[in-house]
């Protein structure tokens, strides 16, 4: 999460949406960088509204309500596939790695989905412990309100928007890129179940227009 009181925006770091690249490119243009501590890095919209916004109001008054909250959202199935690929990276194959339990290398996509679908989050195997983007994006009353969303596929539009805000060209480099790998087609039964799990995600995603949408 980034906070710029000077340029009047907050950038939330949704997972698997290129947020680390934006954080590194914007670090010199913002006043608050919550990135190195994983407990703060992916602060979601609900926590921002309930915890961070009241603190900002105490510190800078009504200016806090003028901060535009920005966030990227990825096509839901593509987002989940990216998690599957990201956890197949070679470093996790080492049994001595602290996150080896998340390793998906050699695992079929269908088996990954079996661990993700229909199992409560707490009971899933480590490699399938992924939530939904809707959980990250919604605020009070379980709705996306007061947030500006850009599609991940429209990444360049958000970069242009941020460059306009900070008045400088941003040098975007790739960070935390998921390994490239062939992923088998998703079976119809899995697609049907995912459409239920991602119902709220797709409802939000389909409403995002080119160039971003204020909800």
C-alpha cells in the first residue's frame, strides 16, 4: 500500500496484479510506503477504511477524505492461474524453503483447483490458500464503494493516470513475475464451480471500464 498526501491518492496492492512494480516506481513520489512488512503490504480496502482512514483523519483532517483509493483487478480465473504458476517457481521446490508447502511444481491445474474449490480457507492445503479479489476490494456493507478500479489488462492506463498525478514519468520494471508454463484447459465442472465462487468478483470486474472506473 502506498499513501501520497501530496498527490492525493492511496494505491492498494492487490495480489498478482503487478503492484510491486508500481510500488518501486512510485516510492520517491509518495509519503507512505507500506511494502516491506508483509502484514501491511497487501492491506485491503476494508482494513484501509476501518483502520488507516480514521488514523489519517486524525493526522491531516478532512484532507484524508480527498485521497483517491486506486486498485488493480485481474480477470478472476487468470488471477487464480497466476497464483498456481507463481507457486510453481523453482525456489519453492527446495524442501528447506520456509514456504515449500506452497509449491505447485509438477501439480496438475485440475488438482490445484480441487484443493481450492469447496474447502473452507482454513482447511485448504498451503498451496491452495488463496482467497478472492472481491475479499480484497469490498469495504463496508460488503460493497465496492469509494474505490477506483483499473483492470490489470489495462495496466498502462493506470500508469498513465499515476504519471499525471505525480507529474513525472514512471519507470516500470517487472517484479515477482509468475513462471511461464502451459496450463491445461479448465474443465466445465470446475468452471461452473468457479463461477459461483467468483460471482462477486465477476460482478465487479465486468463493471470496470477502459481507463478505470470509480465505484
